[in-house]
């Protein structure tokens, strides 16, 4: 996996930036979006490009088991969503794999930058 370059002063969940095939992408740590810490060392983590509203970020994840298509009608609401689960978890596949909402992932990441900017103004 390409190395993620740390950027001083970035708030969690931002991990830094990465150069993928000549393009720089900001990196968001998926585990931190849901209130957790990564479970595997950085060199074993994977990057998944996520796009929303014309913005592309590299989402750093513990691993990728595979890629599959799931019809929206086959997904079920995440049970934890009713108990206040982390907002990016939209649903579960029939195999109970969490489905993240890319718009919410990026909204939370942007909010952390706004919060840091507000703190810096004080």
C-alpha cells in the first residue's frame, strides 16, 4: 500500500494524504469515524477511494474481504442505528456486512475540519 503522509494539525478522522498514481488524495480513517481505532498495523491497512458530491477521498480500512453488488431491497437497517450507531453505517447486507453512507462519511470528515478551524480562531 502507498505510504500515507501525515499532515500536522489534522483532526481525527483525517490521517494525512496519499499519492495514488500521481494524484493526491486526503485520507480518512474509517475506524475513527465510528468511534474506534484501527485494529491492524498501518502497513496492512487498505485504501478505498470514496466519492461524494465531486470530492474523492481515500478511506483507510482494516481490510477488504471482497467487492460485491447488493440490491438496496436486500439490505436491512443496521440494528444499532436505532440505538444511536455511528451515522456512517447505513445498513447491513444479508451477510451482516456494514454498508457505509459515503455522503455521511465525508460530511463527518468535513465537520471535523470545520471544528478544528473554529478552535483555531479562538
